[in-house]
């Protein structure tokens, strides 16, 4: 019975999270501004922290998670700067997205490496 509840809870988390992502993408089709606004709200982070709290009945892991996110906000901007730049330079969507993701991952690792040099461990 306990296992069945765990599976039902996991499926509920998947459905809620998936529905939010689909809803945002559908809204963005109709209004890029509204879609961008909804996407800019850290819904994934909010959901992740909520699920962490529900799973552990403690806010400790959610607090640690949110503190680490703060350090990773700046490198995440790489994607949103690089992608339109590459598109405007004539690269196709897939190439622009792949390069932007690669640059963003490199930015994340760079920030983590630099913070490590200052004794800040993420």
C-alpha cells in the first residue's frame, strides 16, 4: 500500500509539473510577452522546493537549493543572450539552441570553478 501511494504521488508531481510547462508554452504561442512573463517566474524552482518540503517535511533542503540557485542566475543569462544573437547572425534554430546551451553549461562550470577558488562550494 505504501508503495502504491509513492507511485501515485510521483505521478501527481509529474502531471502537475508537465501541465505547467505545457500551459506556459501554449500561452506563449498566443502572447510571447505573457509566456515570457510566466516563464520568468521561477516556477520550476518553486515546484522543486515545494516537492522537497513535502518529501522531507523540512525546509532545510529547499533553503540550500534556493541559495545555490542564486549563484547560478547570472550564468543562466548566457542562454538568453546567446540564442537571439546567434539567430540574428543567421544560424538556424537548432544550431543556435545547441550552441547557446553549450555556452550556458560552460558558464555554469566556470562560475562553479571560480566560486570554488574562493571557498564557496555549491
